[in-house]
C-alpha cells in the first residue's frame, strides 16, 4: 500500500505519523510519500543529532519513506546524498529506507506510475519578505524553485510515458489551484505556471500536494494535504479521521448524517480532539439552515462533504 501525507517540517508536524490507527494499518513493505517540506535535512553545516535521530526513526519503520522536496529543505546537503535509479526514476538515498524522489521523474511503485516534481516559493522568508541576504544559505536557498533543466526533464519523462500517469506528487500546486486555496496572498511563479500547463496537457487520476497547510479536496481530482494520511487514490473527504486534524473550518457548509436523517448546515463550533465520549476524531457543532437549531458533537465520519447550496 502507498500512503501520502503533507509537510513534516523536521519534526514540527510529525505527530500524525505517530497516530496509533495509522501505525496499526501500515504493514511491512508499504510506502509513505511526504508531499514536500520533509525538513529533516535542514542544518546547513551537517547532520545534527536530532536530524540523525529522526532519520534513523524513519529508517526503522515498517514502511519506506519517500518524499519530494518542498521549499524548506537544505538543498546543498540534500543534493550531496548518493543518487541512483530506482523504480524507473532518480532518487537520493538518505537512508536504506528513506528516499528523496527527485524532480521531474516518473516512478512505477506497486504498479502505479507516479510523476514527481518538488519545490515551491517560500512565503515566510527570503525574497518574499525582503530578508534574502540574511537567510540565504542558512534557512533559505534559491534552489527551492526547480531549474529549467529539471522542468525540461519532467516534460521529457512525461512524453516518454505518452503524457499519461496515474498520480502526480508535488509540493505546491498549479496557479489556479493555489488561487482557489489562497487567493492573491500567494503569488504565481514559474513552477505554479508549469503545473498549470501540465494540468491541462497530461492525463492523471489524482494530484496530491502539500505546502498550503490545509486538508482540502479541489476540483480536477486534486487534494491538498497537511495532517491527513491518505491511501493513494483516496480523497481528503474519504480519509480516516485523525484526532487533532479537523478537515473543516468554522463557517464551512457541510452535509451530514444524524440519527438516520441527512442535513446541511454551517459549522459554528469545532472540537479538534473530540468531545464527550468521542475521542478518536474531530466533532462539530453545526447550525441548520433554519438558523435556530444547532446539532452538537457531529462526528467527522458522519459528514459527507461540502454543501454548495
């Protein structure tokens, strides 16, 4: 089985991988793909003790950890790891069971063709906030955006596969998907425009990305991941709830089951870690459309998507 999740940020957002339900599900020989901002190769000088402990932790799991790079990686160090061919594409070998899926590659994993292209523009440091000189080479690197050669290699490898893959794994998303998530707060760049072209020129079943720190399904078979863990081919809405990672926000309109009936309403309260006797998932207070009735403590597993009415 192939699982996917969002950014781990060098341990800051790794808690989801310690979830007991996930650890019970995963089996020897499975794969976990992290959609960028792996963050465990971060110190610009060398592998520090904490990095080593985490990399060894991943190497000792039942699954093999695969990741595309995001914008929060120490690229000079990442590129120094041994490179080899694996399952049809190029990887950096970080540990025996920890691989960096390089940019512009098409891998075949468990019979699925997967195109990978890491990278994204930073919005919290570097040129975006005017402190490029202060952080360059220490916590920001210009290599966060793929080179033209890497972009061209992606086009070449897609053509070799007749512009058809099963899945696409990236960090950021296309310009239109990014706008749907963030509006004008995130600027387009050469990479988001590249993805915009791919979105309309290649055939794929589903596209998964990270970067935007939310768990959301978008139109066009695209899912944005942060703290959810999905089986490949799965959507956020269909994924198993994890305590502390609600997929909805206050103000979202959703449909849900309650006592054998179907309702639509607006979320007015969120309990990320559950409430009352429900401890294994987020629960919600939902105001029905009459605006007079609030149904309390609706389990996330009892919701079935956004309501557009």
